[in-house]
């Protein structure tokens, strides 16, 4: 970019524009803050107005408001696309990855069972049992899941009622909405 500008300076001709002295001073100060030359500053300002579709004579509030609304719509569309992508990835995980992992684990466990070495005579000395440690994060997550499951189960039990009809066997009736039932099924499925 810089080399192009230097080459353009040598080949381009310059033109003078008559403007008031105070405006020229203000432009020089502005140009020092933003670019290396007055030409680059003027190009940047013109590009800004053209890119955003503003005109200096327009009321900036309306143009900026329109730009913000347009950006919000684009952002909402991007969010919807992201959420759709996440849903697809979760579906792939549920329908493909988890079953495949379960099958592999089952095969590995089966292989380990078949490859058990012959047992050696047990010595009279008993070794202390091996402690299995679980990472704290996993423990906390399991604890949270247990609490959530307890809460959901308590909710179901509280909304179950024994119905004794005049004819037939007594049965239990759940007084919950279909949304609550679907939520409970989803919770159980995700555990």
C-alpha cells in the first residue's frame, strides 16, 4: 500500500482546492491523527461515507440508526445459524458418537474378559484395595446431575395421585403438562 502510494505520488498530478484557512488547519490536524498524507485522509473519509451509504448532508442519526438495525438483523441471522449448527452437532453426537463409543467400550470390555490371565494362587498377604479417584470437576457435575434428578423425581412424586375407579384396577395419574414430561424425558436421556 505504502509503495503504491509513493508510486502514485510520482506519477499523479496534484490539484489545488480553495478552502477557508480555519478549515484547512482543522483538516491538517485531523490528517496528522489519521493518516500519513492529506490524500490518504481524504480517501479514508470518502471511503467511510461510501461504504456506509451516508451523505454528509443527511441527518446522521437516521443513517446510523438504519445501519444499527441492519447490523442487528445480520447478527440475529448469524445467531440463528450458529444455534442451528449447534443443534446439528448435538444430534450427531447423540445419534452417532455416543452409540459408537458404547459399542467400542462393550467390545473392549468383552475382549478384556476373554483375555483374563490364569489366576495365580492368592498369597496370604492381602494388598490394600486400590483407591479410584475421580476428578473434582466430574464429581461436581455428577453431584449436580444427582441433585437435578432428585428435584425432578420429587416433582413427579408430588404430582402423582392414586386414582381408584369404580370398576377396574387402581392406577397412578400424573398432574403435569406435556412440556414438563418432555423436559423430564430429555433430562433422563442426557444423563
